[in-house]
């Protein structure tokens, strides 16, 4: 897994959802990659994470990469307990 600077600015590009009943989720910029990762895992509807990607310091991480960053021992924020 590539090293990532969790304090670097990040851009999140969610995948469009098939059935958007709510307002569609779109591109977001974050001051810290750690916040973008937290948002992607804890707040973003799973259908938007499937084809999403995160860009940090010209590195791209797909949905699986975002999950690995969140699960990493290096991830600096407290994790929300998620249902399996």
C-alpha cells in the first residue's frame, strides 16, 4: 500500500448512485485526507464508494484503497464502529 500523508489536502470523487432519492453526492475537497477518508467510509452511501476515488498528493485510491487507508494502523482519527 502506498504511503499517504493524512494531513495533506484531498479531493474525493464519489461515483454517481443509480437510485439517487436524495440530493446527489458530488465532488468534495477536504483540508485533510484523514477527514476525506472518514467521510467516504462513515458518511458516503456505499453505492457512491464503489466507483469513487480519492486523490491525495497526486496519488489516487479507489474504493478498496480508501477502505485500506481507513483500516490502516497509521490512520490518525478514531474510527466509528461500523456494522459488518
